[in-house]
């Protein structure tokens, strides 16, 4: 096994990705290549860079995994720039866009191309449900128990004891394990 510094690996990967997705124009500037084939399904995601000080957005062809657009921002302007890059004719053949629950991206895509279907990943739907519904119910139940004078029961995470499947909704995914909490011990 070769021991390479991570910066060497980054440089090698950067050259590889540049060869795949960029070209030099007549001004000598490096630009993204236009997609060579039509994509029907796109995916967008934002990710953090530089110890979370900056964000970037990537748009990919979900069938091939090819990077179609990369921008150092997570604002809706990214969508408009991408649509201007690939042009309206190309976007007219796109059927759906998969994204997290960033309302700005959804509105921007639908404003430019109302024929698109917006699809959310199940993870984001479940996360939103847990944050907006399950946490509210748990807090209300804890407050009710506290009012009834059962302060010991008010400190137990009720939803996890009564409904362990809340944590186990991903069992059917390949390689996933379910974590059950009982008697204060973790077991899988």
C-alpha cells in the first residue's frame, strides 16, 4: 500500500475531474463542459466547504452520475445560472429534479421550468417530520407528565421507548442496522 499525502491525492483527483468536466475556452479560462447527452432526471445537493465557512451546490445527471454544474453558493441564483448554461431546449426534456427540502431551489426550478416534477429524498421528509411533529408531541407529553407530577417519566424519551420503529424506518436499505434503546442500553 502506497502512503500518499492527502494533498497529492486531491491534486490527482482534481486533474482527473478537470479532464472529465472542464475545457479551456479561447480566452484561456477554464469552463464547465456542456452536457454531451440529454438528462431526464437531475439531482441537486448543497455541501459545506472549508470547515463549513463556504457552501457549494452541485447538479448531477442522476442516471450517469455526471456533474453538470458546480457553484460556490447555495442560493437560488445557482438554479438560474445552471438553466442559462444548459439552455431552455435542453431543460425542456428534463422530467424531474431531486433535491433536499430547500424551498428556494424548488421555486427557482419551477419558475423557470414549470413542467418539472420535484422529488424529495425520504431522509429529508423523515427528518422534517421528526423535527416538526415527533419533537412537538414528545415535548407536549413531557409537559403533561410534569403537570401530573410524574417528573421521573417526564425525563424518559417516551417516543423512543414506545415507538422504537421511529429509529428503525431504514431497515430495508442495504447495509442499514437498526438501533433499539431499552433499559438505557443500546443494542442492535
